[in-house]
C-alpha cells in the first residue's frame, strides 16, 4: 500500500512545497495537486517537479471541460518529462456550477467526453501516427466545413518520455465508476467509507473490470482521510474539523438533484441526514448543516486516534481495495507531517 497526500497550500504554495520535501524524505509516494477554481495546477506541479526527486506528482483533478484533449495530453507529457516519469494524470468532470459558472462551458456528456479524452491522450503519447479522432464530442482535425479547411493531422513534436502515463478518473456515480474500472489506471473516489464501498460501488466496479483490457493491469484506488495519531479525546475531537468539509460537499456542492456528494451520502444510508444537511446549507444555515453531519460518518472517513485504532482503519481501507492510502496529516505535539507519514508507512 502506497501513501499519498493532497497538497494543501492554504498557508502559501511555497511553504506547502517545502513540506512535501520533508514528506518525500519520510517516504511519501505520491502528492496530488488540486485545481478547482484556484490557481492552475500544472504551474504548481511543474514547480514541485523541479523541487522534488522521488515523490510522484498527480493532478487531482484536471477538469475535462477546461482544456482541449490535446492540450491535456501535452501538459501531462510535459510534466512527466520535467519529473523524469513521475507524473499521474487525474481527470474529472467537476460540476456544472464550476464548469458553466466559472469557465462558461456547457456541462454536457461527461461520460462520453471522459472516454474520448483518455483515448486521445493515449494516442498523442504513443506518437504512432498523426492524431486523427472522430468522436461525438471531439473531431481532430476539425472538419473543413467547421473551420477554415486548413486543419492538418499532426504528431506531438516532442517525444513523450513515456507512451503510457497513468490516468486516474475521479468518479462517484455508478456509470462513471464503471467507466473508470474499464479504461483508467486508477480511480479517485471521495468521502470513501471502506466498510460500505462494496455495497455502493461493487457492482459498478465489477461491470467495468469485466470490460477492462488485460494490458491495463489492476485498477489503482486512492482514498483515506485526515490523519492524526495519539491518545486522548483531543485527537478524536479533530474529527469535528471535518464537519465543515462534509457539509460543504453534501450540502452545498451543487443544486438539489445535481449534487453527486449528496447522492453518495444517500447511497451510504444517510438519506434523512443528507436531505437535512442540504436544506440547511442551501438556506444559508451552514453551522446548522455542519451540526447535522452524523458523527459516524466523520469517524468512518478519518484516520484519527491511537496508533492501534489508526492501524485498524488502514487495514479496512486495504481490505476495500485501496492501493494508495490518501492522508491529510494534522500534526499534534511531538509530531510533524513527515513523522506522521513515517508512522503510517510502518503500518502498511
């Protein structure tokens, strides 16, 4: 089981990057860099590539709608070259609020778009022939009647360091998860409860794997939660810090009927709580929404407690098929983020 973390740069990106250096020395295997609607992640990943030596660097995620498929492929090949083959491309649909509200792009056919982008990226990296793609969402080169008629099939000029860069897909819905299991190298779920993962996603994963090419190998999965190790109620109380995150996603990340995280909470068995959290959050009652998050949900999605307890939680994630335990270190007295990574490495 490998150890990954999501880069947190609320205190500044330069400091966060320096923290990654310490975690790299402690054995961190993979650092994910988010984009959302903040700074573009390729700039930050390029900075990390120059600063680090062994830790792998992943995009989690590059939204499907914000770049052409060829630019996604070029960006991935560029960061992979800068990092000497340490890049992982994480793709995801994001959501209508961000894609249509911030980027001004219609949020259409996320499944079909995902499949075509993956196909195009792999064609670009293999560099076997000039890129030609005829799909529902993308046509390369562009049809003459849709442009000047001067479009020409081309190969990427640079030779990618690898013809196969690992592609991960962030997915929660059954059809998205099935697609991930079929075509991706890795799957990025969110708010992952290992004890209920098979009940919620088992059939979708099985259906996707049944169509999976044997050349892809086993599907990688990254999941986990905030990490702190120690005795006493102070450590357990850190779960409360997650209330705002869960309330934001389950309650406010999308409109009613268009919130993937709310639907996930329902599928986990929290139907009444999910509805209440959403009603309160959308009504502007964020504190009340946070209070409505079940304590059990917080416990099952975190790694906070005594060493033996954390080891049990890690075992549960491993049993659920997680290959890359994703941790968000919360250092307490006597610990640093790096020392927490070191401790978790010894438990896997």
